[in-house]
């Protein structure tokens, strides 16, 4: 055997045992005639001791070991004289009697420690070394524990795991597909699935009434901290259920995960908030409830006075009360104004009112509004002495609310209110079924074309489809959409109407989704489902700002795998076999 024990399991009770360990050299220290080496494997670190007096040749060999050499050591477990309470193995050390070098190592490009000196780019290029760091390894171990807990939970509730195909047909509604050319069918392409959506619906038609899959999905989208071109979903579907059945079961699953993995007890019943309420109160369909600063609409108080044209012409005026920030300096307030004017936010300006500790009031619109109006505003905002009120306005209510949401999150970040050790979860329901696309100049499905409209709103489909609510629901935790789903349309006529509203001709609908439309002719059951983003779920549990460090081999912000140098050009012979000619315009190079 290469080892009898791991580097994380030996304790003082093992003193006197003959053991064999294998791992990587974390660091080496020479003190007089003694050499100390920290040996690391996946399970922990154990200190090795080489004594020049007892075996000078062995000690000389140990002194020649470099960082990240892979070695095997035999020796005796001994009580450590200078104990390290910060290490689980800190009470013992191994008095080495034999050393075998299994593999030498070049000097690594960064230190393999929790607080490394490697930047993101270099760590991604040498990801196989980065994965040796315990901070990254623990994230993957957490991911493993979560997937095991999910599988066990769903298995106990009669769900069956079914693998759906990776090579499917393209469905260009929504995000862009990744496409794969077919050599055997020249000029034709597969697509990688954005989701197993239609396939899991077909499983419901097949009678598999409870399906799940830890599914790989692919979307050719611009990247950000919580998005990768390939990601993993906890994908689920159920038959003969309504919305509350789905919410209740998967709320139980979330409660189980928080308790099992983190030891955190979620409330017995999570809050449900409609989409309209979430937008009105927080300007987001994924509100962060770990802190206050809820929106207050100020149209009645500030519009129509004839003194301040910016507010008089606004379609929406709203503010947030920032506790304890009345002492903000002019420089700090100017920085906030610059922040909301950034293109990413898009506001034209910012109005502030400072309610000072001494009871005085100072505002950027002092000359337009009386002290009486500003003091009435204080009551409306629920502000106290020492608080700062920040106000935005605009000619589009929802757009301005989104801007105010960005400002709210920025202030929470500055004040340290987004505590990663605190968890606030809720469901967002009653989404609009459709949303207008300026790019397409037509209504688009807010989620996907298979979402069931609220039965109460079906009469509105003909004349006012923009007012129809969807039987859809999102699970939100700490301002992050972790999962979402909906009841599905299972009636062919209703599905045809949905396609018609979305601008599909009957021919196009059949060409793209004929397999599903035809399946609905054969006794399709009522069904519903949802999918959680596993990467996002793990990142929340691991208290990370990005999902990249809970994925073994992630892409960078440009969608590149810098370790594998992918994507890359194909060999001309491969292109010839695929009967593809590449013609990249100069402006894209």
C-alpha cells in the first residue's frame, strides 16, 4: 500500500503506531539538526520530522525536497513537543524512518495555501494546482455533500433520476444555444441543452410522475459572477400537482439542505411575495431581505409643486432611508451621484436629504422645497435623526425602481449589511407571463413558452396578454435567484394559443416543437417542475461571491478555459470532414 493513513486522521491516541503516509510537500523548515516537513493530502496536513543525528542520509534527502514534491514516508507517530492547536493533527508528528520520492515538482507558479499569492488568471491556468488548496477543495467537498443530500431526499420521495440527452435540436427562444455540427448529416447541427425542459415534460407524458436529474446545461450568454456558459441544474418535474404542492415539497428540500449541511433552521413556512410587490418594494424580482431600506414612493409628496421640474415631470419618484448616514460628506454624496449616473445604473441624478443628529435638515433640493415639506418627508420615510434619505426619479417607473434597487444594494454593501452568515429565503410568485422585447419588437415568454397562464387570466390572452400572470415561482435566497419553475401547459389548444401570441406560425411551432405538441395528444397529465442552480446553491452555502470556485474547472469572464485553451480553432481536416468553411470578419478578430 502507498499509505496506511491519510494526513488528516492521526491523533494522539495513535502514538507509537508504525504508519505510511503519502502526499505533497506543503513547506519545509530546517532547525539545527532537525528538518520539519508539512505533508499535505486531501484530508489535511501532518508534520514529519527528520533527525540528522539518527539518520543523516535520510535527513539530507529530506532537505532536498522542494515544494509540491509528491512523496511517501514511513515512520512512527509521536507526541508533538510544540503542539499546534490550529491543526486537527497538531498534537502529533511522524518520526520518519523511510522516504520515497514518488514524483518531483517544478516550482509552482503560486503558493498552494489558503491565502495564495496567485491572481485569478494564473490560478485558472493552473487550476489543477489551485484545486490542491484546502479553501477550493472544501467547496467541491461541500458540493458533493449537497448533491448526495439532494439525491437522498428526492429518492425518499419516489423521484427517479433519468439522464436526458446532451445532443438535442436547437430551440432559439430565450438565450443563445451552443451548436454542434454533425459530420454524418452535413449542414445540420445539434444544440447543447439550455435545460432538459421539453424532455422532462415528455417523461411526464410517459408516466414517470416524479423525475429529477443533476443536469449539465449550456447557454451562450455574456458572463458574470453567478453565470457560466456551462452550469449544473437540480432539475425536477412532477405530475398531478398544483403550484403549492411543488413549492411545499421543494421548500422542504431547501429546509433539509440548510439543516443538514449548515445546521441552519429555516422558518417552517417561507414568505411568498408577488412579482409586482417585489418590484414595488425592492425594484427586483430577487429582493435581498437581510436588511431594510425598503422603497417609499414619494409622488404625492414631491410631484406637482411647481418648484422642481425634474420631479414635476417624473413618472416615478422613490426613496430609501439609509440608517446612520446623515454624516456623509459632500465628497461621499458626490461619489454616490457619480455611481447612479454610471451607464450600468443609468440614473440622471440623485437627490439627498440629511436628517442630522441635532434635528436640522440639509438637502440638495433645499431651494425647491420648504423645511416643512422636508420634515413631512422624514415622517413618510420613517427616518430618524442621523439618517440619510436618497431619492431617484425617472420617466419609467420600473426602470427607475431597478436603478433604486442598485443604489440600495450598493449602500448595503458599504454598510456591511449583506451578512453571508445570515440567510433570508422567499418565493416570488405571479410573474408576468409575457415581457416586451425592444430588440424583437414583440412579446416574449418571461420564462418559456410552456408556462401555464393563471386560469383567472386566460380570458385576457386575446386582448391583453401583457396583463396575464404566469403560474410560475422563483426561490430566492439573499438576493440571488437560486431556482425557479412553473406549472406547464398540458393542453394542446392552449399551447397553440401561446405559440400564436409569441409570433409562431403553426408551421414553425410544429417544426420546432412538434414532438411535444404531438405527445400532448396522448393523455398528457397536469404537470409542473422547477430547477435549482446547483452552482449558485453551493456558492451561497460556501459564502462565495462567485460560482467559479465551487466548479472544478470553470471558464473565465470571457468564457474561455485558459487551462485547456478552449475554445480554439479546429484543424483544417476536421473542418473539411464537417463540410464547414470558417469566414470570420476582420472586425471580430
